[in-house]
C-alpha cells in the first residue's frame, strides 16, 4: 500500500509534471480509441449477438389475435308465462356470469369438435421408410389407452382455454372475446366458434329445460286423462248396474234441481278460483312491477294494453342500449316512455284490483249460498234413493276430472308454442375478422432490440476486455502512471527495418524518425534548461520484448544520421565479436579501443556489456569512470540495459547512467511489473527522465507526448556537447 501511495506522486527528479486537463471531447475520443483498438472483438461480439438474436426472433412462433364482440340480450317476452322475464334489467354480476359461461369447458369441447386438431405427417415418406427398416424412433406412437385419451382430451381443452380472453366492457352490456392462434384464419375461427358454440349450448340447455317441463306436463296430463276415463267408466258401470234411467231427461225434479245447482256451484267455484288467480297476478304485478303476468288476464283489456305498451317500451330501450349505450338521446327518451308506461300500468292495476276484489267477494258469497242450497236439496233427495245420489256423485267426479284434464292439455299446447320464442343470451355485435398481421412477435421492434442488445453486449465485452487487460491500452492512464512524463509514443512497425534503424535513417520524416528525433530533442532541451550532463542514457524495460533494444537502435541511428558520434553499450547477454566487453574494460583486462567494434550497417560504435555475473559492487565506480572517459569521445552513449524483471544487471547499468528511459510496450507491459520496476529504479537513485510507449496501435500512435516540441532539426543534438 505504501508503494502504491508513493507512485501517486512525482519522483524527486526536479522535473515538472503537468497533468493536462481532460475535457469531454478528450474523454469521448478516449472511449472511441478503446473501441477502435478492440474493433475486431466489438464486431465479433456484435455479429454473434445480432445473428443469434435474429435467429431467435425468426424462430419465435408467430401468433395471431382476433376479437369478437357480443351484447348480452334481455330475456324475451313470454305471453304464456305468468312469471315472464321481459323488461327486467341486468343484474350487476350478469356480465361476469355470461363471460365465465362463454369460456366454460363445455363450450371449449364443442369448439374442439368444430375445429379439429391438425393431422400429423403423412403415413408415407421418410419416417415410414425409416420405420420399415427397424428404426423405432421413426415409427408412429401407439394408440393411447382410453384413460390416456381422456387425459389428452382434457389437456387439449385446457390448452384451448388458455388462448381465450373474455373481458366484459364496463358500463355496457358488451363482452369482448379474443382468441390467439398460430394462424390468422384459426384465430378468427376460434373466436367466432366460441360465441356460436355458447349460443348453441345455451339454446340446447333452454330446450332441455322446456322439454323436461313439457314431459312433466305430458305425464300429468296422461294421468289426469286416465283419472277422467276411470271416473266416466265408474259412473257408467254404476248406472248400468242399478238400472238407473237417463238423468238428463227422466230424472226426478229434485234430482234435476240438484244437478242444475251442482253445475251452478261448479261454475261459481270456477269464477271464484279465477278471481283468486287474477287477484294473485295483480298483487304480484303490484309488488314487483312485472307486466308479463298480466298477459293472461284477458278480461282486463285496458290493463293488458298498458302491460304491452310497457313491455314494448322496455324492449326498445334494451335494444337501443345494446346498440348505442345507456347515454344515447333515444335511450333517454325511451326511459321516459317506460316510466310513463309504468305509472299508467300501476294506475290500471289499482283500478283492476278494486274490480277483481268486488268480484271475488261476490263469487265467495255465491259459492257459499249455492253450497247451502245444494246441501238442502241433497238432504231432501235422500229419500229418493241412495243409488241415484251415488251416481250423481260419480258423475260430478268425472266432470271435475275432465275439466282439470282439459286445463292441463291447454297448458301443454302452450309449452309447444313457447319453443319458437327461445333465443340465446348473447348476440353478435361484430364477428371476429381475420387479422392482417401477427400480434407476436413484432419483428421490427425485436430486431431494433437485438441491435441495441448487440451494441450493449459488444461495448460490454470491449469494456471487460479493457478492464481485464494487464497492459497499458490508454494513453491518459500512462500519462498519470508513476508521476513520469510520457516522452515519446512510437508506432507499431513490422519487418526487419525496425531492428536496423533504417526507418529513422532512410526516411527523414517517417513516424518512427519523427518520434526518435522528438525524443532526442526533449532530452537535449532538458540539458539546455540547466539539468546535469545527459550524455549517458540508459534504456530499460520490465521484461524482454518491450522494445528497448529497438529504441536503442533508433536513437543511435538518428544521432549517427545527424553527423555525431554515438556509442551503444549492448545488452549484457550479447556476444562481442572481439571477445571483450564493458566489464573487461572496467577491470583492466582490455582497453576501450580493443572492446569497441563498429556496426557495418549503420556505422555506430558498439560496446557489449559482457558477462557481469562476477560483478563486484565496488566496481560501480570503475564502470562509471569508464563511461565518463568514453563520454569525452562521444556525443551520446546509449546503454541497452537488461530487462529489470529478468536480469538485475539492468539496475547496475541504469544507476551509472546520467538518466534512464523506461520503455513500456502497448497492451503488453504489465502495470504491476512497471510499477515494481519504477520503484526499484527510485530505490537505487536512478534518474528516470520519462516513459516511452512502444508499438502503439491505432489513434494512440498519433498522440502527442507530454511536452514534446515540434519537429526539430537534427542540429539540435549539439546540445549534448
């Protein structure tokens, strides 16, 4: 932690370090540079994400949605029912109930019968051929058992119901049904089939209820007919058994009177029962305002007319509400008509109640009077013979059974006529249309999302690659690293020319030549500004392959091209052709002239470091004295020091130099190694003039280093004198 804190401050080398302000434009170009350096990774990740996303988008199963709308209808007027439903408003939960009934399993099962599943593959073809050759996986699945078939059928119903959405519309009688399917035609067919099937199921249920009622009436009518026939037969048999004369013509006067009075009593009882029935109907109408029960009161024409007017107004209002909604002006007007009709019906009902009540009282009195009179006649007729009295009783039972039978027979005929009035509880407002485009997937939007996802993924991959990189890939980061100046940025080169120095010698103003001359210019300006003698320059780096030897050759070739003498002290690992090295000269085993050799290509003098494995620390002064002596003969001595992480001799050679250049390779030199080497150089008192970035790529190769002067003449190198 202490080492890291020390690197946050400039070295105590007297050099001013100026941190350039970073604006938004520079930050933008910084990130653009990162993207440019990793453009291959960016393009690869984007291509993979785009192609994969596009494949997923086009592999998504398309679905179409079609919507049908229906309106919940009011119950139809039933003139034969004493408890008719016409004119009633819908209950609060009626829409929800109808919506649940529409998506019931019974309706779904009927829809499945109308729209069967698609057939499997053809019996022939490749699968059949493979199956015939013994490949069982290609053979069709065996027929499912009855239990499995039922489970599969239930699963198909559940799957069909999941594709249906039924939504009651608020403040209306409208219900919207949406169906989702793989094809547009199937979606419209399923939506319409659900409504039609529900209508069919509802009508079937109503017909079934009506059939059960009619069946009960038929059974009851048949039983009453048998009773009537049995009563007639009993009376006829009794008459024949006792030899009674025809009572219609030859009966005694008292017997005839009894028969007449009994008939009158029956009629009075009938009128009394009818008056009671009308009273009950009127009381029911008065209690719940249902006008349909009044239709049966044929003897009250005004009341029936008022009831018909009310039902017609309510039916018209229900139709308008279903078509235009409850707030339409026609609906408001019809609502007023309904209110007026209800008021008229209530007035007529009260008047009819008074009339029927008077009739009921009169009928009750008449029945009581006729009963007393009939009892008196029967008492007087007792003496005329018990047989004839018994016969008359049997005759009365037969007539009563006949009248009841005829009443039930009329009711059964009414049920037969009622079947024509049945209608489904919902009616189509609009049928489902075939959708022109799939609802899912929206490929345009998904493709835009894939592009955005690809850009984000590619940017994230580049950012992750940059964060995980151990080398320097950012010029701004290198400027701030260790408090050292960035003296030069050398572009990446290819070929043998980088080792021979031809790039800087043969091309006066090539990028490499410009960078080398700029570096030498900065070194000369440092001396001109009052710094110590800078003739002896050590070039070092953390590891081998960072480009320090290439930089040494470029610097030497550039100085040589300026007409000045330069000496290169090669790496200690090099092998001299004359058999002597720097340590040999320092130890007195050879003279400098004997150890120095001239490079035939560039004309630069070279003194190899030699074997320093037996180096004595006390010999540092000897090495420094040798270099001082050589500095009087050469304008510049460039030491190719060994890599600091590989050979500790690099620290020795850097410590005896006037200044040192620290070389980092673009995207290769580890930050950790660079920091550790800079700390070692500081510990040994080495004056590090600055950093040199080698093999820079892309826009980084054109970035100006800190404090670099414009292109200068090689003549400026005379400052090294």
